[in-house]
């Protein structure tokens, strides 16, 4: 089974709705542009798209970006031209987004671990309250 791309269902949708292909294509392009923008802004760890799925930020990819921007900033430590200053500013903004997203992921990991620990503690306390049977027959 070959998955359909958005271009495959444009004509089908336009025929079904009795509107021009270009209108459907514009709507689809607008939708995917919004999804790409949401992913590129790096404000959330997950982006959910109805009937398509959830896109999650991978921590390993975030680590790679962090190292890449860090090296880039070290190279551009003292910009000599206005173009280099502009590039440095753009890289600094991207670096800040990566750091913020990294902090969000770490906070979420800590929260999940605390919930897990509290569940384990609750289950351990509940198990202590149950009387155990004596296997020795007494």
C-alpha cells in the first residue's frame, strides 16, 4: 500500500466539493505551512495534527542542534561585519529556542519521574497494609 501525499487527494476533494483544484490546493498548502511553522518555532515538545498523528521532538536531535549552534556561536564570537552580526543574532535566537525546549523536556522528564515515584510509593504502602498469608500452615 502506497501512502497518499497531499497532492493525490486535492483533485478528489475538489471534485467531491465541486470547487476548483486551486482552492483546495491553497487550503492544503496553508494547513501544512501552519504545521511546519509550529514545528519550526520549537515552543512545544509535541505537535498534534488531527488524523495525521503527533510529531515529537527527539532529545538526540535537540542535542545535535545544541552542539551545532554552540560551535557556530564560538566561531562567530567577535563578528567583523554587519552580515556576521546578523548571522550571529539569528543563531543566538535559534540557540535560545533550543535551550528553552531542552528545559521544557527536562522539566517534563522530572515531572514524569515524580509521578512514577509517587505511584510506586502508593502501591508499596497499599501492599504493606494487606495481611500476608502464612505459608507454614500456622
